[in-house]
C-alpha cells in the first residue's frame, strides 16, 4: 500500500475493524457483528487528543461520544458519523482489508461513513494541536444508523440538557450540502379471513384475496398525496415491498400480510400514514377484515432552512474550499432527520457517493476525504454566532 496521509491512515484502520449491523439477521459471523470494537478504538483515539470519551449502549451496539470545548459562550456543533455498516454478503473484495485502486480506497464502510469520521478525527487533531478551536464540538459515532437509529437515542439520553446548536451528519453526498430529505415510514397491513379446505373455497374467506383488494386500494390512495409535492423534495411515495400469506395450496388462507414503504414529507408522520392507509381500507369496504397492524417511523424527514446556522456555517466553509454550497436534497434518509425530530436542526455532508455505498466494491475518492478534513478545519476554527 502506498504512503497515505494521516486521515487516510485513520480511514484504513477504521475499515479494518468490522462493525456490521446485524439488521435483524441471526446468520452473520458473530466476530463481525456490532459496533463495540470500533467504538472502543474511536474512544481511545479521542482520549489521546485529550478528550473525555464515553461509550454508550448495550449488547455490543455501542456508540461513542466526546466533547471538545472552545469556551462556555462558543457555538456548539454536533458531528454525527455512524459507525455501523451494512452486511458484507456478495462483496468482491475483502471487506475489512482496505486496498488502494488509483485514487480510491476500497472496503466496507469506506464511504458510508467511516470516511467522514476519519476526516473529523484528523481535522480535530490539527486544530487542537494549534490551539485554534473556536467552536465547541460534540463528536458522535453512533450505532445502528442502518436500521433503527438506537444509537442516536442513546446519545440524546446521554446529553440530556447539553443541547448543541446544530448538527452535521456525515453521509456520502459527493460533498454536496444536503438540507432536506424524505422520511421513511413502514406500515404492516394484515388481512384476516377464514380457513377451509380448498376443495370447497366457499366455506372460507380467502385472506390473500382480501389483501389483493387492499393492495389496490392502498395504491390508489397514493394519488391523493402525490398531487401535493414538496417544493424541494417532490411528492411523497408509496411502495408495497413484501407480501406474505398462506400455508399450502390446498388450504384457503386465513391470514396474509403486506409491508408498505412510505417515503414521507416534512409535514407527515407515522400516525398520519397510519390514518391514510386505514382510510383507504375503510373507503374500499375492507376495514372489518383488513387493518393496519403496525406503523413505525424508521427515519424522520429532514428540512432545515437555508438561513439556519447549520446551513450557513457549512456553506461558508465549503465556499472557502471552492465548492458549490447550494443546498440540495437526497432520496435516502439519515440520522440528521432523527436529530431534527428533537428540534436539533442539521445538514448532511460527506465524501463519496451513495451510489457505491452498500455495494460489492464500496469505495471513497481519497481527495474527497482530504477536502472534508479541510471543511471540518474551517468549521472548527471559525467562531459561530449564537
């Protein structure tokens, strides 16, 4: 491997520590599952910088938090860089043995989002060594971003009343400033029928047939909310992603389910989605036999004003680096939305592309990592206005 800059050496080391989110699976090798080993490594790195670092969470789903204080009256930014990765099935490279190909470094988590954490650590080391820290910064490496955002909730409980002024979540955005994204709500819809032998289906009530009617009704209901697009994000969307039901071909099924993926706009919530789906079932005359069994918000939407301190401060740092700082949006959800739901406004920014995140050859351009280091340096050394 060629000589690497300090930030890329950090990134190499972080990639080499497996931190796979189990994603509800029980078939993954236990030695690669969980964030604890990586959180411990990060805590030790932060302590070497003179910071107190706390480890949070249970069952190996560990997050790390540390604070660098510029002064009691300084503005406080929180940088959240999730430390879990998706599983490594089907990868064409060794996921935990980072390699260099041209101007890229490859490995699981390279862009999503160990590069963001590596850039922050290097920038913080430079700034603290020079004694030029002008913003307070809360460093967060959170667990479980790829599934349920348990890590963010652990972090918020730990911080209590110590509220930052704003949040920057590192994600692969191609170094574009993201101030908005849709949320994710998952609804599970259940149909209940009556089982019987398929030789005389008239004696039963086919739950799959009921569910088929429900799918059409739910799909048709999307016409209502798709006509009210958000000026930046466009319309909300709906997709039926899973259908399950039946026991055998010769049994009329008495139960069947679908899972609905609903991408939400900033004025929507899990409860509003539940009400919309329930109303579609009611209008179709199905409510007695088909119902919303569960509805949960996986990632809240994000909408941070272009004039908010998070947007303005980050845009200034990017402009000084010669980058476009025009706020834009992405299609994927992030933990910035979770923080935003707690009235902590934030933006999303990081090296690498979402197009190669989770892929068999995940990578990040090395020059983008170095640029992110400089953006963080500018943010940390520029006094904020509270």
